[in-house]
C-alpha cells in the first residue's frame, strides 16, 4: 500500500467526509409503531378464542342461556367500541 503525505486540514476534511459517508450509508430504521401493539395482541387472542367457540358451536356444542346473554352483551360492547374507534375524529 503506498504512503501519502497530506496536510493537517486535508486530513480533517477527509475524516469529515468519511464520517458523513458512514452516516449516509447506515440503514435508517423508521419506527412504525403506533403504540397499540398490546391491544393488537389482545384482539388477536380474542379472535382466536372466538373462532374456537364458533367451531364448538358448529360441532353442536350447547350453551346455557346465561352464557348466551353474556356473549350478546360482550358483542354489543365490542360493536360500540368499534364505532367509537372507527368514527372518532
């Protein structure tokens, strides 16, 4: 490798240029988080549970009237919450 003699100010400029290149070549990571990851995981878990309950119903599982009322009440609350989220300004 050949040796080069450069002046002090050229050395500083070279170092600045190398640092700039390093900054521009680093991959930039953009945080796409909206802060709702915990809610998303909970909703996905609930969807999985509802799909399992639906499967049980399709195979003939019977439930008491009290549980039916609870399910309908919970579904009403989900629909109201959905409307609030979707149509919120």
